[in-house]
C-alpha cells in the first residue's frame, strides 16, 4: 500500500543554519510525484516544492531543495539558512497512479522550531 | 488576487445539527477537495470533485455531504451522522486531478462540537 513516513515529530534548528526534514515513501507505481507543504500556526497549507519520479535532477525552489534518493525511496526536504518564519509544521505528500490517482497521500508531519 | 476562501474560520455545532462549511475559489481550477485534519493524523480526504455536478467520496466520506453546482464553489455539509466532527477542515483546489503544481489550500475552518 502507498505510504508516506515522516519519522521526526519535532525538530529544532538555529537561525541561519540548514535543516533536513526526512520523508520516506512506499509505492509500487513507477510514476509518482512527491510534494512538500508548510503549515504555519495560521493553518493554511503552503505548497513548497515538487519532485516527479522521472525528474533527473533534484528539485529546488529558493531556500528549499529536495534530496531525492529514488533507490532508498526517500525525499528529504532541505531548508537552507533557516529563518524564524520557517517555524511551522511540514508535510510530505505523494501522488501516484496506483489505484486512485485523485488524491495525495500524506505523512503525519514534522514540527520545525527555529531558534533565534 | 486569486485564491481560496473558506468561511467561517471558527464554527461551533450543537449535537444533532447539520452545519455547512463554505469554500470558494477564483483560480479557475477544475478540481476541488475537502480534507479533514486531526492532531497527529495528518490530512484525510473527505470528498473531491473534478468538474461541476460531479464529486467522488474520499477515504472518510461517511457523515459528510457536498455539492458542486458552480465551478467556483464546493461547500461541505457536516451532518448529524458524523459522530466526531470536531476537527480542522481544509478545502483545496488544483488545475486538474494530475498536476505537478500541487494544491492551493484555503485557510481552513475549525469546527467544534459544543
């Protein structure tokens, strides 16, 4: 069954340092996509970055990059130069075509706290 | 500015009442979704709609109903049959069912049973 695992319930990082949030996934479908979202305390989910299973290069968006290791089935989010505003919940999600391609499968999230 | 508007932000429901959560988008997106978020459980799909007048059940549709009479609107009704409705509800939309751009989410409605 398709599954997303985020093993870090909570993470701390000092301002201006880099942090890696882990995400592993399980799917038997060769075509899938991986997403990272940020949820601040206000509740809104904010799309950060996307990686397709056939993409040759790791995705990057500003300070966000995705360390995509297909053989290990991992898609870790790297945030460089952390800012206080990065404190939030971070969710990894997967879209695949196995069974039902009309939904995203979500991890339980990682709470990130950036210390000044 | 384009986006998704959810209202109200906070909603209180008495036992046995039906309540309706509003979701409106001006992004011209075809697909819309309703998710429920409980602490420690991530997001779970309630209903989704690909086009007007069509919608499909998600993983936890029991006790909920939806309509899609207009492209812009996808209201969710939490019926009295939903035994544990206290949760955070998120509405989302996407260009289509398969998109590399992810979903755009509203700011959510927090529903509490009193």
